[in-house]
């Protein structure tokens, strides 16, 4: 017996083609003896009428829900809706729907989100874990998107190399005194990015890391980063581990009358949607979201379809790294302090 919108649609398709609802159901599910020609007519008519199959009904027939879960650490962060969109698109291409849960950056809520998705019958899930956490035993296959240095990671952008590209770019512009801006030292992703930045700058560079979480713990949320003071102390560039932190530094510098990039350069990470339209447009590093999502979903579906997978599921540890792309815009410029020093030195040599 059928019911709801899916049942009505089956009846409408059957009535339009002069066949039974059972024939329509068999054609759409690939079961029963229905000719190829009639099956194609039924599929075309179903599309015309906007037929939506019942997920619950399919689960009862096949024992599979056709749904995967996605757990994000903070849906309010503008990076994660981009990831969600890429995952949804990749999952749809693989024939799966997606249920999304937000852990709100809380370890307990992350566990609750995973358990809720399992209760709703997902066949597997993609997890972007809260910083510094690992995904334990889960009763379905799990693909983890985190840093390559995270144990149990499935796929990730190559955060270390992305940082290296930023550091090398700043070094080529003559910057040797650089402030690196991170949010929390517990984040594997941020630590990989910072390690890459330092390596790209080279051993001759002077760097210091400004951790926003520690600063705000001491002085309160929304407190100034003190970047203008860093410029007065000789820093010529600020390399942030996210575009959000870069925007904060950029705003503060401009508020205090420091021109970017003439007096200080600023770089970000992730190439968020507004990075090209701020003033000046932000130099940053871009993740290949589509490729990361495709690799995560491919690994997850492979594990779901594996006949010999453990009943308890588990993390799919393919460990794929996806290259990042340096996007050079107007927030970075040459180290004018170095240029001025070189000019003064050359003038002195000529005078002598």
C-alpha cells in the first residue's frame, strides 16, 4: 500500500500511461519484468510529474536509506557552508541525500550529532571534526576531512603547503619580520598552516604567533589584536590562518591609519566569498572544495558498498592531500622598509 505524495505520484504516473501502479513501482525500482521501452516511458513521465521517491519506502524495500550525514564544527563560519554545498553536490552525484548537523565547536555536541545521524539511519557520514578531536568508533563508515597530520584523516587540503606558498610569497616580497595570526593552538589545521608559513619564509625570517583565543581569554572577546603596535615595532606583514582573522587585522590596521599594503601586508587563508571584494582585495590561499568533497564521498561510498566491511563501520583512512592555490591580490606588497633601507645604504656608499 502506498501513501502520501510518493503514492499519489505513482498513481498519477500509472493513470497517465494506462498501466498499474505496481508496474510503475517496479520500473522505477528496477525490479520485476518491465520492458526497457516501457521503463523509459515511465521514468520520463515521472520526471514530468515531479515524482519524489519516498526515502522511508526505499529503506523498507532495500534496507538502505540512501542518506549520508555531514557533521560540521560551526555552520556560522562562512567556510563550512561552502564545504556543505560541495559535499551535497558530490553526494547527489553518487545518488545520496545529505543530513547536516552542527556540533557548535563542542566535543559533547559533536558526539550527540553523530549519534543523532545514526539514529536517523544514515549509511555513512562525513565529519569535519572540532579542532583537536579524533573520531572514535562509529556504527557506520566515516570519512574525516581534517589536516593530513590528523590520525585517521580521510582527505584534506594540503594545509602545510598552502602555508608554505604564503610564506614564500611574503619572503619574495622582502618581508623578514612577520606576525602569524592564529585562533587556537589546539587546531591541527592551523598548526599545519603555521608550520608551512614559517618554512616558506625561511630561517632568516623573524616570526611571532599571535593566538586570538589566548588574547581574548585575557582581555575579553573583541579586544584589539594590537597589530598597529606590531608595525611600530618593526613587523611588515601579517599572515593569518583564515580570511576571517585576516579581515580583523586588516580592519584594525586601517582604523589606526596604517596603509595596506604600503606600510604592512596582510594575507589570509580559504578565499572566502568576500575576499576579492574587501579593500584592498585579500591575498589568500584557496582550497579545491569540489575535489575534497568528491574524494570524501567516493571513499565513503566505497566503504558503504564494501561487502566485507566491519559491521561497526569505522573511519575511512584513505589519507588524500589536495593541493591548494595561492591567490595573489592587492593586500600584499613589497617590504617598503627594506627598500628604504637599501636605498639609504646605496646612497651612503655613493656619497663615500
